[in-house]
């Protein structure tokens, strides 16, 4: 997907820049150019992020009450995901990558070669502002898409119902998607950074960060140090909002932020269950 020509590499050590990220970007270009310029690098980055972010919470779910330090924050403690449920969701993700994502990357590379990698790194300010813009745009797109797929039963049944098989979310279910939903999410994830003219490094950072946010939304734990508690003013919904969406599907449609649900009256606060409240 991304390329950089060999002639440009020989000038990299001689270039000066006041960008804080320039040394790191130069290091990537000089030492890992074949790897990061591969069209499969974004796929590997996304899948590995999903795997390693999800794994610790899967272990917590399997241990359950044996780890009371974390289990006390379980949103639906009466609904513990089983190993079979986790494997089933993980295999859906594997299937989607083998039979859709990888073929789509190969076809896309044949018909639309990517431009060369830039020599200059983004500034920290550019990375932050562009990254925030991409996530806000995706949040808006998915809110509309999500609302429509819950409003119209045929759309829900044929496209979005796969994601709602379980009322209590868990980390491996973050990417439990039908192919049409994966196509929508993939389209926005790949083309929003292009539309907003983002630097490749910014795009990769957005990929990792947005997958972390998605996994965090699905962990099923209202941990006090997650982003929805760290970011002030309740700007992020986090696991409480998305868990409530799985309990009450007509609420909390936004994937990350809370402003659209507040504006359109679809925000519903979490009602945490207890072992005695089944």
C-alpha cells in the first residue's frame, strides 16, 4: 500500500528537521522500509493490535471471580463469556481476514498503487489534530450507520445482528462483524485518513488507538483507569455505554464519543447488574 523509493533513502541521514518525530520516522524508513511499505503492514498492525489488546481481558474473563481486584468492575457479573464463545468470535475475525481483508488488499494494490512515503515526519500537533479529526469523522459516520441498522429490521437482521449475538460484550467480540459491516468500517478506516490528507505515521497511530478504543468498549469491565474515566466531561462512552447498548440496542449508537447520543437523545446511562440482580 505504501512505498518509498531507494534514492530518497540515501538523503535521509543528511536532512535536518525540527520535527520531534523526525528521528523516529527516519529510523523506520532506513531500517524497516520494506516492512512498512508492504500493503499487508496495515493489516498486520490492525490484527496484532486487536489480538494483543484483547488477550489480557480474555484471560480475566476466564479467571472470573478468582481475580476479585478486576472482577468487582465486571458490568454484567452474571454473564461470563466461555472459552467456546471467545473462540467462536475470534474465528469470525480470522475468517473475515482470510476471505475478505487479504483479498481486498491484494485487489486494491493491483488497481490503486499507493503514493511513496513522505520524507518528512508529521509534527506532534499535526498527528494529534489529524488523528482527532479522523476519529471524530469515523464516530459520526458510524453513528449514522449504526442508527439506521437498528431502525430498519432487515438491515439489522442481515448485516448487524452478527455483532449482537451476545448481550454481554467481551474483548474478542470487538471485531465480530459481518462482511458488509466490515466493508463499511474498512472503507471509512482506510479512506478517511486519505480524505483528510493524513501522514502515514498518523494513520498507523489512529489504527492502533482506534482498535484500543474499540476493544476497551467491549471488555465488559468499567475499570476506573479506562479512557472514559480519564477523559473529562464524559466525552467518551467507553465500556459502560457500549455494554448498555448491547443490553438496550436502541441506545448509545456512537462507537467512541458521547456527543451524538446526547444531542439526539439516544444516550442511556449504565445500570450495572449485580450477582443478585439477574
